C-alpha cells in the first residue's frame, strides 16, 4: 500500500512539472505569435512606405519600433522610446526573424519582456520592425497554476491514498478471511473449509477451487487412513497365527510336530509375502503415472501362457480366430489375467473359460477399436449390487471371508488399476447360458499391420511374451 502511494505521489509530481512546463511553453508561443502578427503588419506598411506616426498598437503592454541599419528609430508606437532602440543594433540580424529577451527597464514594461524582430523595408533602405511584449501575464498565470498545484497536490494525494486504502482494504478483506480460514485448518479430524466470498470474482473462484482441493485432500486422507487400517488388520492375522504357532510349539516342545509347525509357518509367511507384494504394487501404481505399454502384445498367446499354469479342466482357452494385438506392458497384462483366473478357479464349480475376440466402439472404423477378453466361470457369481464394490481395496464378500483362503481383497483392485494403465476397462456380468460370472476386459486394439511392423523392427529384441 505504501509503495503504491509513493508511486502515485511521484507520478502526480512529474505530471505537475510537465503541466507547468507545457503551460509556460504554450503561453510563450502565444505571446510570440501575437507579436509576430503585429510585426508582420507593420513590416507590410514599411514595404509600402506607408508607416503612420505614431504606429497603431492594441493594448498598453506592447511597444513597437521601426529602426534602420544605423539603429535610428524611423517610427514608434505612442508609448515607445523614440531615441533609444529596444535592442542594440549589434544583436540584430538583417536576414531573419528573431526572438530576444531584453531588460524591462530598457522598454518601460513590467518584466520580463519578449521582443521579436522582423526584417522590413527594401534592399536600399533595410529596416527592422521590433515588437516588445510583456511576459508579466504569462509569469502571473504560471505562478497561479504553480500555487494551485502546491496547495492541491497534498490534498489530492491524501484523498487518493484514503480511497486506495479503502478500496484495497475492501479487495483484500476476502483474502484475509481466506488466510484466517487456512490458519484455522489443522491436521485434526474433521473437514476444514475456507470461507467463500459472496462476490462472483476471481477471489470467489479461488476460494471454490481451494475448497475443492481441500475436499480431495480430505478424501485422499480418509482413503489413506482406511488403507493403513485395513493393511494393519490384514497383517495382524498372519502375524497372530505365527505367534500362536510358535508359543504353542515352545510350551509343548517335546510333543510338537515340527514338520507341521514349519508347514503352517511357511503358509503364513507366504500369505504375508503376497500381501506385502500387493501393497507395494498398489503403492507403486498410485505414485507412478500410467505408461502406455512397451510394445504390441498378442492376446491369444498370452491367454494360452496363463492357462498353461492351471490344469485342464477346469481352465480352458477358446482360441481367437486370428492374432489379436494390443499395446501394453506384458508383465502387467499377465498379472491381470493371472489374478482373474485365480479368482475364477477359486470359485468355479468345474469350468473356467478364457476367450478373446475383436470388437469396436465405432463399427467399420479403426477409431476406438478394442479387443474383448473374457474370463467365465460357473461359480456362484457376484450380486449386481456388489459388482462395483468388489474392486475396492480390502473388499471381500462374505463367501470369500468364510473360506479364509488367504486372500486380502487386493486382487481385483490391482486388476482395475493395471487395466486403467493399459487404457482399457473392466466390468462384471452374468455368465451366458449358465450360472456363474463373466469378467469382461476391453483392451485397445492395434491393427495387425502396425503390430507386424513393430514386431519386425524389434526382431533383435527379446520376445514380449515368454513361454
């Protein structure tokens, strides 16, 4: 605020100086113009040898003399000196118009005095017309303006400073309210919100944006707390099992079947390892931006590779009619299919079918083309109301919890994140013509020509799918 007032003061001071200079220049030019007009009229009379005596002039602040080459006065106005010229002869130039300053006492006017000289007469009898005009009126006008500026300038600065203080204060008041609101927001439980001003301006939009950001941060904090709580709960179960096994074995050392204890501890350790690996993978997916694949992946070969890990039956593969290429990271896509097949095998009664086919969201065009990958089982399925919830982290339906097969409810959450990174989508539907569940994956399609071209370029590199 102080800097603004100082800047305003300097600007007004410079403006006042410029105003005084411009006013003095304009008034002086006006005096010179009127004097030259009078001199030109007298010079015209001299050229016609019709000089009256005395010379007619208007106003009492003007003196006119006509002098010859020797400085003698040929004619003069009624108030002008007829013996002494207003300008010494040596200061005059016979070949041009001049503007001169002379002492006031030499002319008999209130000073300062401005004199203009205009050549007249003929070559044989050169004359010079001298017109003197007092600058007292110009000086008085400039002095009045200067006095007005000196009196009005401090008042004007004070008024403008007060107005600026009120305006800036009113403008910054919502900002101060935002600052106080931000200062009151702490890390304790509860959602903090900033006050939103009623005015529909930039500060209002800033407050709305900041409140939206705070809301997203609060949601992220709630999710993080729930995630940490669920992770701690899931980690506590295998640790409690391990501790119980060890305490019982320690008390009954002579009667302990160490082979069985070792097997149980290894099972719990494997469960811990899987849970930690899944948590680390989710943390990495949350922190790193999606990277759309390292190259083309052939879905038919990938389905066959994943299905080869399971006995047939229950896992069968319906091979596609031709090669189906998609862009993605082969390890991530393999993890997606492996998680889905694990869930299907765990719940299936006797049959799991993997299939892939070409589809397109824009029929007849290559824009928006996708490949559909399905994993179908004949198990109990998932209720429609729970088909979105099962993708949340640490979510297990009652059936999954009762089985206590070691799952932590992270498999489908990992699948959804990996599918999103690949640019696809995943949905759950009813299995056709049988009781069960079908998982539908839509993955971006790569035209066969582009896939073969990319494969030819990467012929010297290791294959994307390792059998």
